[in-house]
C-alpha cells in the first residue's frame, strides 16, 4: 500500500478530509523520525516500537567492480553507524498470525 492509499483509507475510516489526514500522518512520521534520530525509542502499545541501535565498525569484502572475479578479497572498513529497527507489538503480532490461518 502506498502513502496516498493509506491516507485515503485513514480518511474514510476517520471521517477527516484527505488533506487533514495527510498533515497528521506527516506530523506523526516526522515526530517519530526526529525522536528515533535523537536516540529515543518510540513505543506504541500493542502496535510496536521504533528505535535505533548502534552498529559497530567492521571490515567487509569490497564488492565494487567484482563481476567475474569472486575470489578477490579486498577488504574495506565500514564505519560505525546507527541501525533503525521496528519491533512488532503483541496485539499486531496476534492480528497478523490470526489472518494467516
């Protein structure tokens, strides 16, 4: 489902206009993004949690330019970074599992 389709679905369900629904959805996503970027885990009970975990620096095989020579073991340094995650909540997990039956 694309963002426009989600907005239409939410607007129909809530009774708000599509424009108001889009503004609210953008506000929610921007706020979650800003909080996660600043190191805060955002928990929505029953739905899930958004957050970021630190990822340590590491070495990796450089695959740029390797189409035919898979034996090349040029190593590169991958810098430390933050990795975004979403952890599914119990209510959403139950809904997903019930719909799979």
